[in-house]
């Protein structure tokens, strides 16, 4: 029996792994890719379809964080407030409630001057929350679904790399044919489907691998930490609240410290797009504020922590602090989400993310049709009985 060359045997092994892993993960990759398409422009669509009233800017003081907290608790008494978001002075104030178990995620919109409740939004209901649930955990129980999505994403990364190995022609003359669709009127559908799978897969892989990488950073904390420390990061590769200074005393003044902080930061950051205040969960926790500079982009935000009595600033031991003080490893991790959804490139970046996700969704379909045509349909034709001709 003639032995196969090692290179041929290795390529056949890759082919078999590509086939069966594709069949196992194909449906998951399709769902995650399609929901990724739908999520790309969710911020723009939500703004366009918003039913919130237009508010005229007035020469009046806005509702302060401590007041916003009290007004929102009248709507949801006893519930945990994640934070209060201030945007432009003629935008509603958003008080965001969030609890993990059982999950509770609601936003109360307040009139910035009167404190009137303008709208209550259940962030777990509606089209885009449904899309996000599918993207993150396939509408399954969260723990199970997240693992299925995470490991299917790992498999998809292997599929892209192994696809290029299988596609790459041995001879240079053959490469020109494989870089484009060389279709004629006589080209059969089976050949067109093969080209759609291989040529699209080749081109999409270069950008899709970035989307996959950023997805894995979010899916696996250990992977994100490995990337961060591998780039030379020295801080804690996680998110956690800073603690108050010991024996700190409250600042003198009529205002609550968090309200005074609002005025201080408005003065310090007149160019800020938004300020999000997070109330201390316990007396030992610091006040945490996110200062955003761009609408829909989060990587360059400043994360500031303040003693909840003295308002003395507390440095964060994690990679989340002032953006101008962040090193290269910190910036890479902080850009991760914005790269994943394409927001890092503005509208053109989101358009690119949309089409890359759409093309990724096509690969399991064309791959399945290839397998079906070569295996299932072929078997049916072979097993079809030959009827004797009768006059």
C-alpha cells in the first residue's frame, strides 16, 4: 500500500477537522454573526426611534446626583442604582438601576430641571436586548450559553486559519484563479457555492480574526489578562471599585459630597460629552465617575475615584484610570469593545463591522451546502435503485 506524504496526510487531517468542527459550530457562528450585524447600529437606531421629549436649555440649576437618586427610588424603592448619567444640559438625566441576581436592569429618565419622570425603560425587553441575548448566550441560560458562544468562537478562529491552509494553492499560477470569482454563464451552482465559501472566507478572515480576538478578550477574563500582561501591562487587569481613605472627614459645605463633585467636574471638564456618577455601595467605597468625551465610544473615557467624604482623589490600581496616563497595554484593552463593534472607526467602522459579520454568517451556510452536496446528496444518488426498462 502506497504511503501518503506527510504534507498530504496533514492536510487531510486539517480538512477533516475543518469539516466536523464546522458542522458542530456552524449554527452558533451563524447566530452570533447575524446578531452582531443587527447590533452594529443599535445606538443610532435607538436615538432615531426615541420617544423622549425635546427639552429646551434653561438658565436653571439641574437636578443633582443625590436628588436624582431620591426621585428614582420613588419609582423603584429599595432597588440598587448603578449610576446616574448626565449628558447635555437639555438631555434627560438617566438613572440606571442594575442588579445581577435576579437580573434587574431599568433606566428612569428624569427632566433635568423639574425632576419629572419622563420615561421608564426596561433594558431587558425589546428588540435590541433580545439581539444582545442571542449574541452573548444564544437565548440559553446565561452560564451555559456564554460557554457555548465562547468556545464556538475559538473553533471559528481555527476554522478561518484552517480554511486558508486548505485554500492556499501549491502553484503560483493557480493563485490568480482563487483570488476572485471567475464565473461564466456555464459555471454550475456547485462551483459558485465553492467560490463563495473559499474566496469570501479568505478575504473576510483578515478582519474577522480581529473581531474574534476582541470577542475572546470579553469572553475569557484569563485571555484578556494574558494579552494585557503579554504586552507589558503592570496594573490589575480587572475592574474593581477603589476604597475610601481611612479616617477621612467630610468636607465642609451645604451640599452632599457627590453633588459638590458634580459642580467640580463640570468646571474641570467643560468639554466632556457626559458624566456618569456611581454611588458608593458601602460607606467604605469611593465615589466612581466616568467622564466620556465621545458619543458611542468608550475607550478614551476617564475613570476617576473620590473619597466619599473628603472628595480627595484616589488612584486606581487597575488599568481603568485617566486615559492620558494609560500606557499602550492599557489602551489596547480599553479599546477592545470599540474595536469589536466597529465604533473605533465611527460610522465607516460600524459599516465595516456590519458587512464582516454578514459575510461571516454566510460561511456556515455555504460550508454546509458544500458538505451536503458532496456527502448526503451523493449518497442519495448512489443508493437510488435502477429500475429495469419495461416495454
